[in-house]
């Protein structure tokens, strides 16, 4: 896993009080975290602050895995 993926998984698991053991970059974060799209947007705000990036909504179309989100973040760093 990349550093971005590891940090992202740690952040998301803490946000939703989940044990990150066994989380992988290919996991669907909606399913793994048990969240809906509203909660995902809240998480995105925290992610943007943690990585000091701004991610436009259009870049998130079809992104539902930790690895996919990490790639979007990586392009913004």
C-alpha cells in the first residue's frame, strides 16, 4: 500500500470508528465503512483538510475504493 492509501484508510477508519485491520486499497469504502454518500462527503472534507488538497466533485465520479481516492489525492499533491 502507498503512504496515501495507508493515511486515507487510517483517517476513514477513525472517522467511522472501524477497525482498519484487513482494509485494502481495493476495498469499496462505502461497503467497508458502512457509509452512505452523505457520510462519504463528510469524510471527503476531512480528507481534503488532512492532505491539504481541494478535490473537485467531477474527479470523484466513479471513485469508490480507497486506492481510487488515493490516486485522486496523489494527482492533487
